[in-house]
C-alpha cells in the first residue's frame, strides 16, 4: 500500500488582510458636502472653550466632591453663537440628518479630518478626555436638542445677556453612570438630558 506523505506548507497572508483593497478611504470632500451649512458651526464649536463641568460650577458644595466632573461645558464667542443660532433656527430639522449621514460615510475621525480639526482634537478638557473624543457626540446632542437650544439662545439675546457669547452646559454624568449599569436606559437619559444655555 503506497504511503501518503503530507509536506507542511507555509501559508502566505496578503499584506492587506486587515485593510482590504475594497475598503476605500473616506471621501473628505463628500463629508464636507454632506455637512453643508453646518460645517462652520461644528468648526467654531470645536475651537471654542471646552471644560469638564464640576459640581462647584453649579454652586454645589460637597466636601471632597467639588471637582468631580459631572458633564461638559462649551463656551462660545458671540460670532460662534450667532452661527449656531442660525443653524438651529433656519434648519432645525436638517442638522441631525446631515451629521448622521456624515458619520455613516466614515465615522468620527473623517469628520474631524474633513473639517481640519486634527490640531484641536487632542486638547484635553479634563479627566483625561479630549475634544476629539466628545466633539461629534456633543454636536449630535446639539442637533437633537436644536429647538430647545434655539429658544434659549434667542431668549438670552433678547434679554441682552449674550453680548459676549454663551456657554452650553450638558450635565451628562448621571446618564453615563446609569449607562454603565444599563446601556439602554443610559442612552434614553442622554437623549433626554437638556442642554442648558447660560451667559458667558
């Protein structure tokens, strides 16, 4: 009976196994086109003054916990505030679809690259969190709460409280903590946590 001898053979893997040829890099021009009139809004928000909101920012004094981060605050200049107000009042229903479409085209990183925000994306706002990590989620929140934010912006403008711009305060920590325990409930809380607009 003839013997069958199996010779070991070295397997060669293609260099692009983790980057298939079919996976094309995102088209940055297409992303900019999808964002349209909202691109300047996202750029000015990214370049605004960011910080992690702490309990003492709300006048709450708990010994040892004053510096615990409870959310995110973004302070906008007057020109940036005017851009945001125009975007959320003239096209309150278009902001969110435009951003979702841009994210579907490649995710967060290409949006940052398309808007030339790579240089500010690494800025730490507190607790080891960078602008790049929270920018797109933050803008999604702005888009989702556009009508409410527009009303607050116009109110502050009418009262003469916005000469120097405004701050957008988003107390997201309770929803984030809840999301660790129950992601579904956490997402619902995030969607329903309002953005509070205060004078700068």
